[in-house]
C-alpha cells in the first residue's frame, strides 16, 4: 500500500475482529449522537477485484464463515458492508470495486 507511512487509523486483527470493531463503532456512534439511522459511505482506495468463489463469498452463510476463517479473498470493503448490514446501517460503496459479492446481497 502506498499509504502505510501516513495511515494512523488502520484496523488490526482478524477479519472477524475487525468486523466486530466496526459493528461496535457503529453502535457507539449511533448511541453517542442519538441517531435513529446510520449511513456508511465507503470512500477508500480502490481494491483489487474480488473473485466470487463457491464456499467463500457466494452466500451470506458462506461469507460470514469465511470472515471467521479470515479468508484472504474477503476484502476490507466487504467486511465494512457486512458489519453495516448486521447493524442495520445503510452502506454506500463510493469506490469502483465489487464489494457487493453474492454473499452480501
């Protein structure tokens, strides 16, 4: 990544840990601000195209299991999308990648 030297807010841990952190951040933000609804707008750098793979990201059940297994094919934007969906927050993808694999839809 070309931003490693200046990135100061990158999430660490497994994809499952990152997803849980994002979910908690959404809950905290919603509560602290007294909001009824949260909308997530993804505007990060473009990711490589994620390959749709049977057993990995082809269904919601497989995608959640793949996140728990820390599968490499699951992109950061997909982790954010899944966390948003699980928290009832709207998710808008503002970057040109295929975040919305079948498991997210």
